[in-house]
């Protein structure tokens, strides 16, 4: 019984950094704010927190959107949660949610 308890405590402590709260990152989504929407070019400008999978710090930058319909979901000033990746050499939003 002591061994099970010790193993459980070890696993909880080992997982703690992965569960730490980051003010700009929620799970696989990063928090941001839409600064500009360019529907004709299929691009949005986002002020965002760190994007871990891209090893990118807080900044404001322009992203392409993976699907054209994504750009219709947002407007300048919207608080969002999103994920991005580098696709064909371009930083691209692959998922976006307007924060409530």
C-alpha cells in the first residue's frame, strides 16, 4: 500500500509543471487578441502570448488562416484562443475560438 501511495505522489509531483497555469496558454490553445482582419488576403493580425509549439514569445504578428471560414468568425478587438503551426513555410492559424 505504501508503495502505491509513494508512486502516486511521485507521479503527481512529476506532472505538476505540465499542469501549471500560464496566463497566455490554455492546453494546446494560446490566448490572443485580434488586431486586424484582412479578408481579401486571408490573414489576421493577432497580439498573442507565447506559442509553445512554435517556440515563439509574446508578440503581435500576421497569420494566414488554414480555412477561409475562420476569418469570418472574428473581428478586430475580439479576445481569442487559437492554435497555430508553420505550414508550407507560413505561420498559419489552424484553430480559433472567440473567448467568452
